[in-house]
C-alpha cells in the first residue's frame, strides 16, 4: 500500500475524533439547557429521515414501489408496531405488490 492510504486513514481518524473531543473537553461538568438537549436529541431522527426520504423515490425504476413501501411502513408505524413489525410488514406489502406488477 502506498503512503497516501495511511495519510487518508489518519486524516479520516482526525476528522472523526475532533467533533467528538471538542464538546467532551469544553462541556465537561456543565449541564446543557433543556431546550438545547431536546434539539440535540432529535438530530438523529432528522438525519435518518434526510437519508431515507430520497432513497424512497430511487429504489427501483418504478417509483410507486418506493412510495407504496413507505406508505405501508408509515401506516404500520402509526398503529404502534415495533420496528421489526414495520420492516416485515412493508416487505410483505411490497412482495404482494410485486406479484401484481
């Protein structure tokens, strides 16, 4: 392997470490305001939605495949099912849909 690979790995390690070390260092022993805690608590859900939403439309050539799968997952989740039931339910709905197209 060339030295550029090691420099790339080292660079990725530093870039990953810095955003974790800075808050740990400067916020040690401090309590964040509850409003900021609520905002930070919702960031993973916002990022997950931003990653999944575009993929719904580009999962196959048929755009309805993604739309129907997302609608089924959303509906099952609204009923209060756990994540595994939501995933398996949307897979089942798409399996039935693929039989008819």
